[in-house]
C-alpha cells in the first residue's frame, strides 16, 4: 500500500523537494528535471519523520523518536542521529543564515543546535513552556522565533532565549469553547506578521511587534494542518483536514485603494483526505497528505498558459511495508531476490504441477550485503547487485551454493542533462537503451562506444510532442526475445512497444484531426529493391 505524506521541505536553490512518508521513507524530487523522483531513502522501523528542513544542500529530519537525523543523500541512508533529550520532536526549522537549527519538543522546550561542517551540536534551550511545542518558524532576520502551542503562540528572542510575547488563540464558538486549540502551523514574515493555522479551522494574521490579532479567516470547521508562504511573501496557502487548500494574497481588497491586506482568493480541491504538508514555489502550490498523492498545482497567474508547466500533476509512488528497496525475479522463474535497508534476501522457487515451494538461501557472499538495484542475467545463472559504492557485484547462482564471481567497476557513457529513469541492455545486440526524465530515448552501442544510427536519426527528427509532454516517467525497459527490434517500455499507466525496424513512409492529418501513418519494415523495403549493379565478393 502507498504511504501517507507527513512532511515536505523545498530547497529553492537546488529545486529539490524532500517528502517524508508515514513509513519513514524520504523521497527527493528534482523539480528542475520534470519533477523526477531521483532518490528514495528507505524508512526504518520506528523511525517516523514529523518534520523536514533544508539547510543549504543538507537535509535534516526529526520525529517522535526524539532524535534529529541528517540524511546522506549520496548513499541514501541516515548519516547520523543526535538525541535532543526533550521527548518526541514535533517540528524543526533552520535560520536563514544556515547556522542554527531549532527543534520543538514534547517537554515544552525549543532546543537550539549549531550546524557544523560534519554534524550538529546542542547549544542551549529557549525559555521552557508548560505545553509541547508543535510548530516553529524563524523570522527571516534570524532574531526572533515564533512557536505554536496549545491555545497560544510564543515569540522568542533567539539570542537571549527569553519569551517576549504571548499571543492567545481564541477557541471555537459554542460547545467547542471547552476544546483546546492546537496551533498546527506558524509562519513568521519579514515584516513581523505572524500567520497561524489551528485546529479550530482558523487562519489568523498577527502583528508580531505588538502581539495583537489583525485578522481572522475561518476556512473550515475542522483543522488547518499546514501553512506555506511564497518566496516574495505575497501569498500564503493553508492545507486543511477537509482536503482543501486555501490561498491568501496580500493585495488591495477594493479597487482603487492603495493599502494592501491579506485576502482569501482561491480554493483548491485536489485531494480526497487530509492535507498534511504544503510547499509554495514561485509558480505552484505543492501539497500532500493522507491520500498518498503529491499534487503540483500551478498558479496560472505565474506560468504561461497551455504549456507543460501549467498542467496539474498528481504523483503517486507505492512503498512496501518492510521498507523494500528493490526486487527482481529471474527470467526462468526459479529465483526471487529483494533488498531491504539491512540486507539482501535470496529465495529459490520450486514448482511441481500445482505445488510451489519457496526456500530461503541462507548463505550469501559477504559482498552481497546491500543493494540499490537488482537484476538477473538472461539465462538466470547470475545475479547483479548495484551497491552504494558505484560498483556492481556479480554472484553465480546454484541450487547448492551462491558464489561471488567479481565486482564490476563503472565505465563512462555519454552524459545527458536529464536523469535516466529506466535503462536496459538488449540481450541480442548488446545495445544500451535509456529513457530520461524529459522522456528522451537513446540507444548506445557498448561495442562501438557510440550512439547507434537509429538513436541519431531519432534525435534528429525528434519525438512527438504528445510523448514529450507526458508527466509520468518510464519505470522499466525490456525487450522482445523473439524480435530484438522491439523495445518494451512502461510506466504506472502505460505500456509502449517501439519497433526499430519500422520506417515511416507517409503521414497525413485528416479534417477530423485524426493522424494516418504508413509504416513498413526495413527488410520488406530492401527485399523489393533490384539487385545491385556490382557487389564485391570476398577479396575480389
């Protein structure tokens, strides 16, 4: 089953989005490369992530286990964890200078950590409060911190650690007045405006100088769970447990008036369940929550209409319950292998009529300790495991024992600007076929060490715009064993067969916008040609 989205953080410099899911997995999406999911760090048992934070190119996360974790984005694993000693951590936020990390804890403390080159180091606690710290936001100058709590917001002086203001959040009307209000999210703007979203369904704007309430917007009967602000601070979006996202803009509410105020302008409904996390980029609102989907909603006043950038995207990726990184089944159907965070498991599958037996291979080579990708040879005699050290371990498979044959080191192929989403080697021609995040397809001859003639023609003529405008990456490439000219591609929605032997003879667009294409295999064309005038034979 897919896993719910719990937290998100966007790095505007690298255009990378980090997404934390309920199973503890962290995904990295490259927004500059067609929103490609370029990395996945598998989760660990008990390692839930409640908050994420970018500090420059470094990614930090924290959760209810009470520890702060920095992630190794090269080897796709936690680099280290530091215990905060404040109970469960609900929120984490970094200052604009990239030197300090603040975490909000169950015991009512905001703990400050200094960011060093290789680790983080505890510096001090801010003035302790009576209730848990649920949300945090630095004022862009780095001098103040706003903390969302139960029934209130506290403003701290980041240098002295003292609380300077207490902003009391009004409870709901009627019977709900007896119910505590949870301030799920706060945003501290550069003009000292504080925006809060709470469990009473309110989005409120406060004057951070005086600690007074400026305006209240009741957007839902339920919870406002997340807030996000645009880089220029002219727009704020709020995600709710009613599955809607509401936008506020700092504009004049009346035509002709010069003074601006925060006005509710748009409502988006692209989810079926709670919206738990939000990011506001320059051109879009990115949201995620319980329905597991990552939704990229373009702001049409920020993008050019009828372009790829103006289309709504819903991205869904499943995750296994046991944090499985990758898996493979041998072509003969006799072997099954999968890799988890802790190791590799190999099984022998035996079938006799209607009886199927699965036996775990207990002894594996020590070199086969972890893998990011797995596959078998076409004859099912070898297992290939891509390790985190830019190498491939080759293991010989045998019902009695499995032996390490050798380790393959990388050899370079031409570098393309877009990340590859799927690769495959044709078992007949030994040509490498790659499909990239921008949907381009290449074929590279490993023997000749150059692009094939078919690949060069394809790049010269270009792929059809309908293919290039697809927003779902190709996930796998395989080949037709009976016809090596057939390349089989698929993603989560589509199966496509590319026939390299067909040549396009004619194409016509009809009045009803239908496209008629005439193709013919190259061998059929050659067979109809007259014999050559002179053909050199042997050495003559």
